C-alpha cells in the first residue's frame, strides 16, 4: 500500500499516512464483527514451546531468513547497478511478499 504513494513521488510521511488511512478505516469497519473472547480461567500469556515445535520453528525461521536476505540483497544489487528504479523495487517487493504469502496456501 505504500508503494503507490511513493511511486507518485510523495514524501515518506505523506505516503505512510495515505497507506495508513485505508487500513485504519478497514479495522474500524470490521471492529463490530470481532469475536469477544471471555476469560474463563487464569492462563499464562506465554508458553514455552517443547519438542518438535522448537525444531520446526527453527527450520522455518532459517528458511524465511534466507528468503528475505536474498530478496534484500537482490534488490540492493539491482538498484545499485542502476538496472531498476528504486520506486519499482517497492513494487517488486510487494509482488514477492504476495507470492510468499500465497505459496503455503
């Protein structure tokens, strides 16, 4: 959502506000539909993972770290060599994030 205002050569603050307004409006519109969860019992807010969950979490973190590192360095290389306009790098980032989100689905 921030790529469009920045591509229109607005400032970072203006672009952030332009991107934040529709997200805030959507949250306020959806707020009445949120499910209220009653607190029945006193439970800890944070649980320590155990067993296979720790291993799977570590593998997922390493995989995502490698993917994001390649993306960041690839974008820096393309912008640094002058092959891509910095504003288009934001669009490429958006496409990458959408792909990474849709892939597990």
